[in-house]
C-alpha cells in the first residue's frame, strides 16, 4: 500500500458576468423597489466608504457581498 496524497483542487475564478447582478436588480424591481447602483473604488473601512460616497459616516449600513460561482445562475 502506498501513501500517495492527492493534490488539492485549485480554485479557478469563474469569468465575471452581470448575470447575478441583473437577477438581483430584477428581483428588487419586481418587489417594487427601485435600487440605486453606485460604483466607487474599493475601500476597507466605513470611514473610507463614507468619504468616497460623499456622505456622513452615520448614514452607512452593513455591506452585502455576494459571490456567484456561476453554477446556478448562468
């Protein structure tokens, strides 16, 4: 018997698409919610986020990050 170890599978980042983003927007719109989408540089702190958005720090809320593997929405 040999003690042959299997190499762990390597993660391969899926191609970036707007599929998940568009489905979320469609879901919100169907619920009567008009989302406002803004884009800005990546930030690490609430203070940086408020500065980039040009708002008071107290107006911030918890961020939601969704990672789509592409397996169910593509």
